[in-house]
C-alpha cells in the first residue's frame, strides 16, 4: 500500500492512496491552518471505525441478521502533552434491526477484533480499546447494551 500527501499551502494537504481517492487534511487556525480538512489523527480514528464497521456489517449479513441501521463510533482519549497520542479508545457499535441476535453481534465484534481488522489489531497493541455494543429494535428502542472485552487484551 502506498499513500502520499501533497502540500496545498500553509498547513493544507491533499492525501491520496493506491485507490486514487483523495482526502483533505488541514489544521486549526490556532496553529496556522485554515481549518480546511481532517486532522491526521482524526483519520486514524475514522480508519479504526471504518475497518471494524466493514467487518462487523459483513459478518452480520452473512449471519442473515436483518439490519436496518448501523453505525460505529470511536471515542479516543489523547495525552495532554505532545505528541498527544491516543491513550485509550472506546468503540461503540450501534445495531438496529429486526430480532437481531446478540450472540451474532458479539461474534462479529470478536472476529473483527481478533482476526480481521488490521487497524484494531495494530492500535490495540499500543493502547487499550474497549468495545461496547447497543442493539435497537426496529422502532429504535434500545433492547440490549453491553461491553465486549476480547480475552487477550
């Protein structure tokens, strides 16, 4: 995999990779930027959310779960001092559907965390990641919520 950024002036860049898609990167005005793109560390959080989301929804579809809405949120704490790395994260999986099986959701999270998601596997070696899941019925009412902690973390 190859990735690059091209400088667009000040603290603005355009990032791209092998797929050819582009993403704007920027910085806040407080540090000399124009507030015109993702912060690089934000993209790490988005990458983590996207990686595990693709795994989990794919597994749930293979398990024939009737999912009508799905989102993954990453809440990452950062150190106060530079380089302000992530110190821990919580990944929240919000699954809405008809008779969604909790065991199927837990298994999907487990497979993503332990086997399929390279972003999660890489980052969990640096800081702790907690997985929470929320299952909603078709009306949007919360029916189940719990925490899943992989056994090797």
